[in-house]
């Protein structure tokens, strides 16, 4: 079922969903199931699975020379989605990214998704490789999420990359895109962000999932400005609790977000990491209750494979 249908069928009630990472290459699917099992009692209608681009490793040869080799640490997003759907009978939403894929490889992945009965995709540019200072497009790949979205939207119209294929079946993906309540870090201003987001909606995006945030006023302002700009599709808040004191530095650095002063002061006042986790969970429970009251369509959690904090939050909210 499509994400928008899940939301419409909820009749205004807030749903629960979460996101996880596919297994590291060489690991079994059991670790993923172990991360999902504790959260299934809350009946998530869908589960997201991320897609991380390739990075480089250096292999040393017997002669001492180093060889730079492209390496994809977590290659099994589509297979993970298929395994989740088969075991739990819920919709799985694969992330589709620009980095590391040619247009032909993207088309083939989308065909595989269609054959597997995957109805939704979350379209993202993706991050730069850790070894690169900025995002570098893959040769014959897409540079921007809007370009990737255009390819998915074209396939939904029956338009494939090569016209000589003859008659092509239309896909029917429900397409999601990312939103940034505190501005994408590469955007010059929020107005530019909204202009590109509106363009994506006009191209066929049907729902938005936001970057994590800790101040609900940022989400409300984002939703209000979306509506003022003619963006009327569902806007799903992305959420992640603080679980250790190091995140006061790492989260703003990596995700370019603000942590409210009362939360940062409460974390800094803790004498141990157990108390930090308790503060983070308590803050997120309060935040989620307020988001529910505001009419958020879904509370979407970035679990990073650790279900325990999310379970405690959802128990306190639903």
C-alpha cells in the first residue's frame, strides 16, 4: 500500500514508523529482525530502509603499493525490504539515492522493486563519500534528488531510458522526498529550499519526511511555510532521541541542526550516560505528544538499529 493511503486510512490519527540500516556486507538478516521485533507490537504500517553510497578503501599489495577500491558497506537495501515485507507483512520503503548509481542501474533497481511489490520509494541525493569534501556525482548518474525523482516519475508514466524498448509498463511508485525544517546545509536560504521542494512536489512527490529536529516550533514553521508555498502533501516529522552526551556535538555537526538550550543544559547537568539517555527519551516523549496534538500524520523514528529508546518513547506516546 502507498504511504499516502496509509495516512488517509488513518482518518487523522497519528501513525508510527521507523527507519533502519541494511546489514553490513557479510552479516545475516537476523540482526535486522532483532531490531524490528521489539517495535512490531506498535503496528507500524511501513518501515524505511536506508541506502548508503559506496566509499573507498585502500588495499596494500605485496609490493607495498596501495590500490584505491570502491566498496559498498551495506549493499542490500532492496533485499532487506523484500525480507521485511515477507516476514512482517508490512510495507518497506527503500531509500533511492543518486551517489554510486548510474541511471541504468537506478532503472534496474526500480524494476526489481516493482517486481517485488514495493509501492514506495524515498528519493534522496545522498551524502558525500567520507573521503570526499563535497558530493561528487557518479558518471552517468544523477547530481540532484530532483533529477532522480524525475526518472522515477518518468517510469510512472511508462517512460524508460531507452526508447527502443518498445511498449513499457508504467510503474506506480509513491514517491517521498526529504524536507529540512532548519534548512539544508548547502542551501543559501530557506526560501530557496522551499522553491526546490515545491518543484519536487510539482514533479510528482507525494510525501515529505523531515530531517530530525528537537524544537517543534521549527516543524510547525516548516509546515506552515510549506502550505503557504502551495506544498500540500503530508509532512512526516523525522525523530531521534539524544542517547549520549557526545551527540550534543555530533548531531549539530553532522545534521546541521540546533539543540534547544533547555535540552542541552539538562544533558550537560547529567553525571552519567544512563541519565543522559533518560533525559533524551523524556524530551522526545514530550515532543511526540505535542506533535500528535499538532496533527503530525506519522511519527517516524531514526532507530539506527537500536530499538530500545524508540520502544520506550512509543510506549509513552501511543
